[in-house]
């Protein structure tokens, strides 16, 4: 190659043959070639630089997304731990209800927590795929256990309401039984002027009731709830009321000055039924109070201040 007036000539001679190839170019051609190569290299560098920048930006986005998903995963797992605690609390409440109502069944038991799963859960240390799978399995277990425990709780609550209603009915029935047993003084006074049993005054006889001190016109109350059998004049008893309490007990209220109930009428315990007086074979105003049990007279004195213990003990 040689320069000739700022021009260059390149001869290419093959090893055989006589033909010679000549290439002629100037400095301008060299500069143009160098510029072309430089522009090409710059374009390639720019392309790969842009590609690398976009790749780094994408990696940064993925890293941020991974961190965000892991934080969300940890929050979900923490919520799952709280739900697990609430589920066990609900299970304990069900056990308490079961114990109170006497249900001997074992009930639904929540499955034990998987190993490594607790309030300080280590799922964040697992690979993302495994962490998501662990939390998903835990949530599915909680969903299943929650449904079972909730159904068990609903069954127990319905059973508890039934038991409470039955006990309420039993209490009402017992209260009704107790209300139908004589247990108060018809006059409100405990002064017995003539006791139950044999007496000689005003004449010798077996006194089948007690005489309670009462002024003329003293209000008389029903000693127990019951139905009025008779209410009128009855010979030596004078004006008398007979109450049937429906359990073998009858109570007589005699020597009344006025009767304020009618046969067939139902009266409550302590309800006003008459006024004290001295009708019939009476030497003065008082109340003859008599209790009949299965057709036989019994001493009313123990029934003036409540139901006797031996009677309460006989009740189922």
C-alpha cells in the first residue's frame, strides 16, 4: 500500500496466476469507515446498555413485589394465628357449655397446629412457594375446623336453650306444686288460741284444725293456690270456704263473716277470699283453719310458716 496525492492504493497479488487486484481509496474513505465502525459500536453499546437498564429495573420491581408479597404473607399468617387462637377459645366455650348442660359427648376438637407454626411463625424463612403452600394449608385447616367448631357450638347452644327451657318448665312446675301446698297463715297471725287435737273447751272433742286469733272482719287469705269447692253456710262451721289444691290437700276456712269467692273459682296463694267472723258454733270471732290431706285432717301448725321439710323432701 502506498500514498499518492492523499490517495491510497492496495494491491492484492494471488500466490498463483498473473491477475492483480487493486483497491484504491482516500483518507476520506478511511475516516468514513472508522466513523461507521464507531457508530455501529456505539449503537450496539447503547442497545445492550438500555437492555441491561430495563433488566435491572425489572429485577428491582420483582424484588419489591417479592418483599411486598412476603409482608402480606406474614400478615395473613399472623391473622391465621389469631383465628386459630379464637377458634380454640370458641372450643373452650363449647366445652364449658357442654359441661354445664351435662352433655357427655367429646365434641369437635380442632386439629393440632403443624410443627413450626405458631405465633412466631417461621414461614418467612421458607422459600416463597413453600411459604405460600404452608399458609394456604393452614388457612384451609382453619376454615374446616372453624366450620366444624361453629356447627358444634350452634348445636350446643340449641341444646342449651332446650335444656334451659326444660329446666325452666321444671322450675315452673315445681313452683306450681309448691304454690299448691299450704304454707302461710290465712290471717297473717301465728297466734293459735286452740291447737290441733283433743280439747275439753268449749266442749270435749277432737279439734281437727287450729283456731287462729282474728278480729271480726279480719281479711282471710288462701293458704295455697287452689279451686273453690264450696263457699257458703255449713252448719257448725258457719260460713265456710273449702279449697281444693289438686294434690290431695284441702283447706277449710270456717266461722267467716263474709265470703268473697264462689265455687269453681281458682285462687292464688295469699289471695283474699273472705273476712273473719263468728258464724256457726263459735264463742267469738276467730278463724277455724283446717288442712285435709287425702281425706284425713292433719295439724296445720307446721304449715303456717312454710312447707315442712319432710314434705319438701318428698317432692321430686
